[in-house]
């Protein structure tokens, strides 16, 4: 088990911090659709608990404590019992507009993406 932990830690430390990084999934074995669901801690981030928004429940996610000029943070999301880290994206991409990721009414994650105007 210690070897597995060491391999996972080495893999996490080797991931570069770039704006296009989509994050790695971390299986946490919990139901993200419960308000008390919390993914493993991340240094430099705070947990935003699950909450109601627009008549729908939004599972909890981490958001960074600090900002990055020229970038917007896309929060992490859940797919099944797996939490996927959030990531930084450029605030602008030519004339394209950002369509934020969101959950459909049947709890499916729709990835955020750039769309032409």
C-alpha cells in the first residue's frame, strides 16, 4: 500500500501547473449528490459545499484562495464517485465565448468549452 501511495504522490508532483490542465480524477467512494460530500483536501484551495442553485443541487467543489490575472477558474466536478480537479483557463480566446461546464437535470456533467459567437 505504501508503494501505491508513493506512486500516486510522485504522479501528482510531476504534473505541471498550466492553464490547460484539466486535472486528474480522484476516486473518493462517496455520493457527490449529498451536501456533506467532500473530496480530498488540496493545498491553496477552499471547499465550497454542495448547495442549491437555480432549483438544482450543485455538488461541492474546491476553489483557489488566490486569483490569476488573465485567467478564470473552472471549478472541479464530479462524475459518479470520482472528483475531477478544477483548472485555470484564459479569460479570453479571440472572439469565442466560454460556455461554462454544468450539470444536466439528470446529474450528467456537461464539459465547459469555447464556442464561436
